[in-house]
C-alpha cells in the first residue's frame, strides 16, 4: 500500500513539474546572488524573497499544468488559479510589507543598541517580493508548465 502511494506520488507529473519550477526559481536566485555578490550563500537557496519569486513560479506552474491537463475551463483549474492569485498577492503584498516593517524595526534596534539599552537579534528583512519578482516567477512557472506538458 505505502509503496503504491509513493509510486503514484513520484509519477504525478503536475506535482513534479511544480516542484521543478520552484527548484529552477531557487537556482536562478542563487545564480543571481553569486554574480551580484561574488560569493555563495546557501540561504539564497532555501530562503524567501529575491528574483524570481519561487512562490509565484510554483503556484503559476501548478495552475498552468492543471489547465493543460484538465482544461482551462475545469473546476480544477479554477481552484489552482485562485490559489495562485492568493499566493502571488501574499508574496508581493503582505510579506513585502512585513519585510519593510522588519527593516524599520532593525534600524530602531540598532539605535537602541548603540545607546546601550537593548541587545537582541535582527529581524529578517527579505521576506517579500517586488511586483517584478512576482511577475518573473509567474512567467517562469507558466513556461515550465508549458514545456513540461
């Protein structure tokens, strides 16, 4: 039973394609980081933020792959597309705002630290995406789904 579930899972083309789009987006981020900063940082591979949005790439790949498989007028595509819209909005909107707040709070923490009033860890600032990063992730995900069909 477990073997059958695992076999079906690894042969799920839509799921594997979606994972591939996330992996490609993360690898692109690492490549950009290496070129830009002339060093490798493993956090670029597992972290959030950056160009392109792997959240958008994965979600849009899922929606496109479902559309190619079941039709763009199917309830499955409607569900996947709705999920994609929420993910992209969150990646660009809510998480980006949280990143801006973290940046401001880190400045406040530095000011307090230098005045010897508090000592604490910095907040993570790069947790959201710009609209361009989200669009690039979307286009990457759709392209991967298209070529994997």
